[in-house]
C-alpha cells in the first residue's frame, strides 16, 4: 500500500505540492476537498455555512473510505486531522506528511482567498490562534514534517521523495 497523505494548515501548499508529487511518483492525486464538493454538489464554504463544521468533518471522515488504496497522493483539508476519526484513519492507512510553514508566509498566500470558511470574519490573531491550536495535532499525526516556508514546490517535492526513499531503505534493512 502506497498512500501518501499531505496534511497541514491552509496555505501551506498541500494541493500544489500534492499535484507535483503525484506527477513525480507517477501516482494519482486526490484532493479531499474537491471530492467532497463533487459529492455534496456545492462548495465547501456553502456547506460549512449551512450545516456547520461538525457536519463537514463527518463528511471528510466518510470520504476517506472512498479513496484509492495504492499509488495515490491525497491532499487533505487543513482541519481534517482535528476530527479524531479522520486522524486515526489517515495515520493507520498511509504515510502522513505534515507540510509546515511560517504563519506570516501562509497569511500572505491566503490574503486574497475568500473560499475558506474558517477565515471568514476572523482577525489575524484568531487565525494565528487556530493555527497554533492545530500544530500539536499535525505533528503527532505525521510520519514526516517538511517545512515549505522557504522552499520552492520542486524542493518540497524532492524533500518528500527523499524522506520516502529513506523510509523504504530503513524497512529493507
């Protein structure tokens, strides 16, 4: 089973890195947010607004059961691992890579993004507090932590691939 989950806060580059990583590995890429939007027939922001975060997290957990089990890079929503059922499924069923980034850099990347429900009507301090509250969960869920702050997409992909090769070598000893 080769399933690679990319986790991390909004704006770290999960979707972009996931797409490039999948190309490099000749894997399929699945974005859980896109998959959920296809299933529910509306954008996440609308669903979140109508049904709330708890209902959305339950949908995320359900979608994990529908993912391919081999040769796939799975990019997750930033809060997926905050829901225990999802976190346990991810950790049990794949290699988990936490893409970490300095908060200021993420905020710069997100400054014109109005699609993320957890950013709506929030101050920078509130978003920072949310980020800090999630860090321990990201770290405890991940098999690998890759810092994307000062890396290009390609450098990040190369670092992930190197980590995976190191793991493969260690398992074969």
